[in-house]
C-alpha cells in the first residue's frame, strides 16, 4: 500500500479516536443545569418626587428569558436594583442640600400603592424574602403572571426631615430572581452548563474534520 495512503489512514483513525473520546466524555458528563437568573429592566427618563410618584410597568414579554409561569412557586427571593445618571444623585447632594433617595413601591390589583423600601447610591439593591413574608407573598402573587406596576418617588433626605427631589436623566430599575435547581420553569427557563455546551461544539468540530479527512483519503 502506498506510504501516502497509509499516512492518510493513520490521520483519519487518529481523528476518529479523538472524536469518540470527546463524545464519550460528553456522554459521561452529568447533564445538569444551573439556576436561571431572570430579570427585567425598566427605564425612566424622569422620576417625580415622593407624593407625586412615577409608575413603571413590568411586562410578560420584557424578561430576559421567558417568564417561568410554571416555576413561580419555587422562587424564594426577589431582588430590586436602582441606578440613575442624575448628576445630583451621583454627587449625593440635592438642590436643597439633602441626599437624594428613591422610594420603591408596587401596586396591587386595586391600584393601591404598597411601599417597600428606599434606595440610594450606596444602598442600591433591596430584596424580598423570608425575612419580610407579607411583602414577599404579595409581590410573588402580583407578579405570578409576569406583569406588575412598580412606583418610584424621589426625595432629599435630611437628618430631621425629607423634601421633594426629581430625578432627571436616565434612571433604571431592575427586578430579578433565580430559580432553584431542578425547578420546571417552562420553555426557555434553564441554561445548560458551559462544559456540556463546549463538549458538544468540540464534538461537532471533530466530526466535521473527520468527514473532510475521509474525503481526502477517498480522492487520494
């Protein structure tokens, strides 16, 4: 048999062995999934003072991945984060000399505003969990269909009182939560582990290379 043909066959066998090794490793790797972090961000061009308030709407289609209607009962904590480009807020000095803050609240089905917490530059994230069961249960129930009206109100904080503050520029409110492992979240709710995806891609690349090498041998 010609030496060139032998070399091609040895290369093909080596590539096939690599392909089988990769696919074997992928088969033995547990097909687990990590919890999916689901979030939605609302933009506010301005936020009116406390007492006037500005509403924002969480929508079913606005989440980064499909909202887990099937897995809502498994959620054990919600996170709310606030950021703003308002210059006074970033400088921590309002027009009246106080420190700008924003109050976060949400609205029930009767449009009643339920106040939860204030957020500031150095305290920009709050959460709902077992430590505040009434708020947590209400928030989860109201958000069960993936939609909810949230309300923000700005104010300047002083040692003995507060006063009105209007946020100018872009502000953003992000609501997020994580599904526990093993939860059935509905379509699109889980994310494959990176090592499994990498092995699958490597296996596909190896298979393509083997096919090309075999074609070379046939035409040699």
